[in-house]
């Protein structure tokens, strides 16, 4: 494998405004291509918007969703990739020929659709159907995988994707700055975003504290470290429907170190060079070699009843 340059992005999307969101995706993809990047990754539902979907019935969801790859947005995404000669990864709501709805994330390049993944643990809308398989694909000679948001909180998904061959795992999210049972969680006041240019410090304290980045740092680097994999984390910044998101899109190397991160309180990109040697130099490579599946295969694979419905908290604390 050769070195590869990858960009992660953050931007403030508009709910159910595909034309606008795709225009921003193209602008940031062009910037990444000028930096020599071979791929750029955007957040979960970056094409459609995300949190607004919690209010939609099935017919409204079907209106927002598209067929893949024949839908208009995917065709536009392919055109962007071809124009700027860069692979583009982005998300949207998908519908199949039977009007079954999924949360999807795709990778396209100048040749067309490279990969499609369906979120395993969707919950923003009750009409979404969970995906039933992992996704492994090749990008510039590298084996890659995709896990969307909550999928990454179930650690078995990350390990499985890595064991299936993924050395780079794209992790698109819409996360942080929402209520939770964990200490310090909660919404961030939208007025801080409106005043970010005159009072950035107050917003940064909220974004970087336990409502945001500090929580992310409790677990995200460990997904890279334990699996000796590169993690490409993408997250929106700004208003997502009536909720504020804090961005901090980043790329983490197999040592669990952040090698690049978006820090602007605005639309932004961050690019890193991914090198093969870290895959085997990192401790996680040795840990995988030392595994004893005979000890825990029947424990990890034991049937249980999964929590299929996750309550989305809308009330401010």
C-alpha cells in the first residue's frame, strides 16, 4: 500500500435542502482536491440533513429518501467526484424498490458507486430499517470500512469491520451536545452559535467540554488504538434542525493519536497523510495477534435480546 491523503469535513447543513448541502459538499471537495487529497468524508445524512427526520411520517420519509445509485443526489455526488478527481463519502436516507427505508452512506469516485452501507442501529425515525451487513471496500489500494454513528458505540461492530480487513474505518456521525444520562451531557444554547464571532470563547468551552469533545475523547481514540486502524470521524457543526452540533471532525491514527482536526467554528476541512507502517507498529496489531477466540467465542456470540428502540431525547434539561 502507498500513502494516501484523506480529508474529513464539517459543515452546517440545511434540513431537507439537498441542493444547498450538495453545493457545500462540492465546495469543500474542491478545496480538498487542491490540497492533493484523494478522498473526502462528510457526516451522517450530510446530503439530506438529519434531526428534522424525527418529525416525519413514512410518506414524508419516502419523499426525502432516494434510490441508490440512481437517485439524483448520488448522480450529483458522482459528478462532483469526477469533476474534482476525488472520492467523496456522504450520507442520506435511502429507499429500495419496496419502499423500505434505510440510513445509508456511500463512497463514490469518478468511476461511479464504490460502496454503500446501511446503518445497523438507526433510531432517528421509527420507519428506518436496520442494515444487516458490514461494508468492506477498496480505496486507492487500502481496505476500508464504514460504520455510522451509534454503530461505533457497539464495540463488536468496530472489531468485526477491522477483522474483515478494514485498515481505515470511516465513522460519519451526527453527535454530541444532546441530553444523556452521563454526567455533563446536554444541549448547547443556540445563541452561543449566533454570537460565535463576537464571543467564541463561551461557545468553545461548551463545544470542548463534557457536552462535546471531552465525551468523544473518552471512547473514539480507543476504537483506533484497540484495532490498530485509522479512524476518519466526520460530524456537522452548527444548527441541525433545532439542535446545535460541535463539529470537531478528525482523523485518528492506529496509535490513538489525533493527526488532524477541524477547529474552526465554521465549515472546515482537515487533511492527513495515511501511512501503512503505523498499522503494524501500533500496539493494537500485536493485541489482535494475541487473541484467543476459543476462550470467548461462545460468550461474545451468545444470543441475547438487543435494544431495538432507542429513545431520542428532545426535551431540554
